[in-house]
C-alpha cells in the first residue's frame, strides 16, 4: 500500500490491493493536541467479525474475478480469507 496523493493538508488518498492491510491514520482531536492513531484494519476486522456479514459471505478462490495470477497469490488469499472468520 502506498500513499499516492496528498490532496490537501487535510485529505490523503491511498490505493491498496485486496491483500493489503488498511492503514493507521492520524485523527485530529483538538488543534493543539497531537492526532490520535486510528488503526483502520483493526476497526474493519472487529466490525466484520462482530456482524452477521462474516457468517453470511462465503468466498471461493475459484470464483474470484479476475482470477489470481499464481500459487503465491492463491496462498496469500487463502490466509487472508481464513483470518476473516
């Protein structure tokens, strides 16, 4: 994952792949305070696992479109998907 654009002092844009972790981002609270770090991946994981969505979705590697390119990508995706449940 990489920060690709700093749109302004207040907005950044990230381009990430499906297997990349979401970033930890600074969240300003008060003008003179240091920003708090918000781990977006941890928020996503906790939210996903605490809802029925994690039980309702089933992912089959053979059904991914576009298909994965090689055995290494397949193993990374299997590991990623197993961490969702």
